[in-house]
C-alpha cells in the first residue's frame, strides 16, 4: 500500500490535490483547523492549579538525562521509553504540586536571600572554592534550566523539605518500643541445616520414550522457533563525513572577530559581611545600634574577619570571617546588592537593612575578565568550525537519505546516490540480536513492523544517536515453526530429569522432616552431614541467605528444635533447624546506643507519618488529566 502511495505521489493528480490544499490554506488559513482546540492545554491540574506542558517536557528531559548518565558511557537512548518517562514525570509533578500546596497552606516560606545563599554555596557552581557565574550558567544550561527556572525549582524543593522535616523531626519512639526492637534486632539463633544437591538424584532417574513424547506433546507451544528477520540497511555516520570537511584561516579569523565583538567583560566582586539579626528577641533599634558600634570599631582599625567570627549572627559565614564568596551583578536584589556595587575595594559599608537584619558589608576583591586571544582559542575555533560544517553536511545528507529512500522501491538507488554501502544483518528475533544494531529497540520495533514486512518498503530514518541514522528494509521474514521432538530432545531430557530428581529429593526430605519433627535425631543423608552454626545474627554473611532467612522465620523451639524445608536458588533443597534462641543483654546497652536506635525508629515513624499525610492529601485533591 505504501509503495502504491509513493508511486502515485509523483503523478499529475497528486500535484493537483496538493495545489488545491495550498490554495485552501492561502485563502482561509490554518486557524480553522485548530479553532476547536482553544482553552488550556495543560496535561493536568491539581486543585485548579495547572501543570504546564513545559514543566512536563523539562522534567522528562531531566529524567532522561539522569537515566542515561546512570547507564554509563555506552548508554543507548533507544532503550528508554519516552511514553513511560513522560507518564512518570507527570505523576511526579502532580505529587509535587499536592505537597507544595500543602506546605504553602501551612505558611511555610523561604526568602530570595536564603535561596541566593544556597546557590552561591553549592559546590557544583564553584571554581577553586568560590562561586563562579560562568560555571553556574554552564551547569544550568546543560540541565536545560535558566537561572530563574532553577531558583524557582530550588524554592519548591526547600518548601517540600520544610514540611517533610517537620514530620521527621517531630516523630519519636517510646523506650519500651526501642527495647523491643533492639531485642529482636540483636537476637541470635543456633542453627543447623542439611543441604542436598539434585545431582545425587539425577543419576537414578530413568526416562522412557513414552514419557519424553508425552512431555513434548503437552508443551508444543514451548517448542516453537523464534520469529526472525534479516534486514539490509544504509547507515549515515557523521564521523565518516569529517574527512571531507576542512577550515581555512580566513574563516577562523572571521569567527574570532565575531567572538571578540560580542565579548563583554564580567566583573566579579568578593564580599564579606557581619550580620546583626533582627528577631523577636532583638528589636530593630537594638540591632542598628549594635551594627553602628561595630562599624565604629572597624573605622578605628579593628580586623573585619576577627570581628565577624565573634559578632556575626550568620552561622554560615561567621566561621570564615564573614566571607560570602563571589557575586556578579544581578545575582542579588535590593539594598544588599546596591551596597556591594557602591563600594571600593577594601571599603566597608554603613549598616544596610535587609529582611534578616543589619549588615556591614566589605568588598574584599574586584576581578574583571580579559578578552580572548586568537592563539589561545584557535584550537577551540577549529573544533567549532568542523563541528558546524559536519553538522550542516550531516543534515543535508540526512534530508537526501529520507527523500531518496521514501520514493525508492529498494536501497540500491539511495546507495548509489549517497555513496553508502548496503549492509545486511544476520537473522535476529524480536528479543534482539547479539550486536549493537540488532539489539537497538528502535531498530527492533521497525524491523518487525507488519507493514514493512508485508509491503517490502524502506523504513523511515531511524536515529541511533546524535551522529548516526539508518534506513532499513526487511530482506527476509522467517516465520515461527514447530520444532520436532528430535530437535528438542536434549532440552526435554534435561528438564524432565531435573523435575523427577527434585520430586525424589523432596519426597525423601519430607519423610526426614516428619521424623525430625517427631523427635528423631539429625543424621546424614547420602553421606552429607548437617552444618551447625551457633549464635548467628540477622546480618550474618556466613550462611546461605535462604537458610538465614528461613531460620529467622521459624518459631522459637518449644523443646528440641523447630524445622522447615526450603528450596535453594541453585535448585538444591535443604532442611533448616533452629535449636536455640538468645536475646541481647539490654542492661549492657549504652545511652548512646539506645538514643541512636530511638532516633532511627523516630525517623522511620516520621517517614510513615509523612507518607500517610501524602496519601491523604492525594486522596482529597481534585486532579484532572487530559
């Protein structure tokens, strides 16, 4: 069908239809096509507050970047499902909006000055321990944020932290609860276990031809070959285009001149301060008076750094002599920034009032950036020129690839026009092949597209990454078929042998377990002795995990021992016995140990309380999704 459309799209009728559509748009515009879609297009609203499409796109992009970063250098973007990422992002934004409204309704807030201080104190935004504006903007740009967007994101995060901290810090554990948990946590058990492998029972299994045939006939659906395809493809690789690109000195000089013309010197100011807080205990007048006294001391020759360590009410900077790091114009608002940019180097301001109190501000240093020199940036200019030219050539070739493969019945003509070799894969199934290409999820989805298989047409371009795109065509489609019994005889024999050996072993262990529960002595089985371990704790690494887990589920033995049987991860089976249980000596616990456990339990309780609050808020919220 698609091939017919492609063939007919070249005819005069198709051209007339396209012409009529163009005239219609010219006369009436496209507004009529979208006039019915007016109103909000927000993906969701929470209690009447919209979650914008921009927020969803930004959140999904950030989530995608984080996932790719976690996947390592060889991450394959095609393994990520954009629909799932978008859904998860929208769910997270809805949850965030619910909690944000909850925090704001309870009067929680954070000032712009606090946010600014958090930003300049963030290590990722610093160079050599000081805030660097270029670093700050580069980090945000890589994450897809502007400074205003990041500040708003930080504000929301800190509001949510306030409410969460309220629950976490107000929860507690009673002394009796703490002792009971410590008692259970530090409990030890005397354990014995007998582990028997299947291999000892497989040798005695005998299978008849009728049993093998019956097993095969009852599971025919399990013995089908995999559906497979063989595809041929053209690969456009940006790296291969680099050898055909060059730059000359005139281009480099022109590019440098443009950079030089756009250069503006950035001024960075290093600032320190002494803050006198205005609070319920300290009035505005008292704070101003103290600030003025300190200003007089500084004017008389007192050391600013030493005075800040003793007198400043800002715990974040006092210990470093009031040092606030580096500022650039526009980072701060109001009188604080006005004071910073009115001072000369080493000059100290008069008391400056902000919402926190009064500040004595000292300008400790001024640095201005220098214009670049050609020799210093030449290599960078060359790299930029090559990247730009290769990118432009890649886009042009990509358009040609898309046009040629759309109209062509196979890959031969596009191959000759673009000088690309037609490559062919080995047969592979829906689960993917063993190489990078045939395990790519986008390639798999396209290769098994029913229309491509049925019509034998070329695919749309498939982007493998930012520098590689391919177009494929299904060369051969291999349908599933029923495997004969002879083909799967080895598989059937192995599985039946394992099943029968497991049944025989379990039957023997069930009999032994019944005897043990009646008081019989623990004896060896097929020469395998019991393993005994005393005073085993819950965190022990000396026993198999399955044995440890089963032993701490068994009840405390009423008489000789408690027993159970388990299957191990390797298919072997075991009987586990608990012969004794011992609790810790609570009297030997120090106050620090008990307080530490109470703190852990309190935080755990706070987490449960916070989650319960979150669930309740979500249940009551009016959530609408498009």
